[in-house]
């Protein structure tokens, strides 16, 4: 007899956890691209220095908030039991 095979699809909680981990890995790349936007806008003269500074700091705050949300969701999954329950 052959050994029992693992299921083809992941459980929903494991799938969501992996997607959250993927989002956390892509967050620095997204932040780097967003930080470059004011530099691209200065060649056309559409963005002032003050506007670029406000944009950079608002992106910075948004990245902190998103990273905190992702970290909280990822660490909440660590407390779950083997069946996905938190008890």
C-alpha cells in the first residue's frame, strides 16, 4: 500500500497566511517605487518640493500602517492551533 497523499489544495487559513507573507515581501518594493514618483514628477515640473515632501512622508506613514497590519495578521496566525483554532 502506498502512503496517504497530502491534499492537493491548502486549507483556507494557510493559503491566506501565505498570501499575507507575499504581500509583506512586496511591501518594500512598492514603497521604493512610490518614493521614486516625486523624482519622476520633477522632470516635468508638475511637483513642487513641498508637495514632494508631503507625498514622501504620507507614503512613509502609509507603509508603517500597512506593515503593522500585516505583522499583526501574520503573528495572530502563529497563535492558532494545528486545526486553525486559537484555543
